[in-house]
C-alpha cells in the first residue's frame, strides 16, 4: 500500500507543479519578463515546489536526513541528469545570455553557504532565515534584468488571451496537489525505508529527490528542444538556488536540521563538483554532447557509490 501511495503522491506533486509552471509562465509572459528570468524565478520556483513541500513535511516530522538529502539529491540530479540529458537531446544550445559572467556566482554561492552553516552539524532557525534572505537577494539581482527581447515568445503564446480568474484557480489547484502530495510522499517513503531497512538519507537522496526533480527534467528538456536554452539553463540555476535557500531555509525555520558532513560527505561533495562543472561549462560555453556525457558520467559515479 505504501508503494502505491508513494507513486500516487509523486503523480500529484508533478501534476500540481505542472499547473503552477504553466500558469506562472503565462503571468511572466503577460508582464514581459525575459526567458532566463522566467526560467530562473517563476518556473524554477514552480518546479522546486515539490522539493520544498517534501522537505518542509520532513522537517515537521523531525526527519532531518530526509529534508536535507532531498535538497542535495535534487541539486545533483538537476545538474547531472537534467542538464546532461538536455545537452545530449537538444538540437542546438546557444544561450543569448552570457551565463558565466552574470550567473556563475549564483550556481556556487548557495552550496558554499550550506557548507559554512552546516559545519557545526546543525542548520539553526536563524541560519534558515539567512537562506531565505539569500533567495531575496537573488530575486533582487534578477529584477535588474531587461525585459523580453524580440523572438523569445512563440506566436501561439502571444495570441493566447490572458485571464486572471482561471490562472488563479489552476494555481490554487497546483498548490493543493503539491502540499498534500508531499505529505503523503514523506510518510510513505519513510515507511518504505523502515520496511527495507534503508536509511532515510538514501530514500531522500534518490527516491524523493528523483521524483521531485521530474518537473525540472521535463520543463528543461522541452525548453531546450524548442530552442529556449536560456529558459532551460535558467530553470536549473534558479531551481538550485531555490533548493538551498527557500527549500532548506523553510525546513530549517520550522525545526533545526541535523547534518553529518562526515557520514554524508561524499554525496555533498558530488553536489559541489556538479555545481563546479556547471560553472566550467558556462565559462567555456561547452553546451554540447561532450558536456552531457561528462555530467551523466558524474551521475553514474554518484549512483555506483551507493550500489550494494
């Protein structure tokens, strides 16, 4: 029964996030925001809602391992799996934006902040608030961005009328599906972990993190396939900032989170290496299949380390 509930809750998480993403994009396009900013804010926050709901539910239940490993696993999968597949599948990736000069710091700063605050083995409520402030800083940074440039919006989207009532309604349905889906996912995942004798850290690192990363996977691949590289990469960078700031920050403000940097050091190290690889790719503009293979190889090493 727990397995069925878990998969149903994952479906609710993904569908709820999908509603939020679509309606958020309509709002962003209505107000003339650039593709990268759409990806890094509304879509990134929308695709990070499952992680946020899952980690908050875990924090409420006092499951620190599940709350933190969900974030670490999601960040690693977002870069290695999602961007790896994007670079392999997309026809051509030519971002209009100089991502390295403008955004590389935001790909690294959140994880370095995590390492600093987690050094003593605990992420306190005050440090959780610090993470939330970090997201505020990121949004202020993006607020300085120019508006949409010619050619960014599809003609079909331009012709679609914008209407607030249905947008608000679908956003509400999306939030309900995400919040309740996350609560059921955490409970069923914990039961599965206890039944199999698996640590909750590993359940969060793989099962929950993969399930909650599916929105990023679908949205980024679709965006890159449609020639919207800025939106695709912006979604990943924005999602990772949101994971460390909003997701981890919200969970820590509810209950202080315990971190074991020695026991779980390898997984955290892989997340750091993946973030450094993302910066290197943007610096050298290696938006190609070679970069995709390198990212997926990193994911393979990550998975092999946890193979019995």
